[in-house]
C-alpha cells in the first residue's frame, strides 16, 4: 500500500470528522477479538474511527501504530483518544484525490 499524500490525508480527516466510533478499546486493549472487529469494520467501511476508553493504559499513538500494522491499514489521525484508520477495499467506496506529482 502506498503512503498517503498530505492532500489525501486531509480529505480522509474531513470525511472522518462526522463518523461515530465503531470500535471501542478498553482494558482488554489489543486482543485477537478486537483485531477481528477492526478488520471487519475496515472491510465494510474503509475509514473507521476508534475510541480509546479510560481503561486503556497503553499510549494512544502506540495503539494506533500497532492497529494499523496488524490490520494492514494506514493511520490517518490520532486526536485525543480517537484514532482514524483507513484501508481501501475491493469496492473502493472512498474516492481519494489524485496523488499528484512528487517533489
């Protein structure tokens, strides 16, 4: 998967602003059941919001990084206790802006 450009990240952040969290991470943190839920949500939505609850003691950026790596997704944003992940599906529900030219 190619890294997202700044323009694509801004586009995804704008789309994710109005989303409700579909996965909540509590004291169990990164269990196989949680990873299954994230995989399922990414497969059906492409862009998902994940909320860290008070019981989650692991650093939020570390959790985001581990989730993105485990699910082959891209970390779009970590804001407060909220994580935004993106992984394109076969159906390409989200149309990303063109990558443009690299400098």
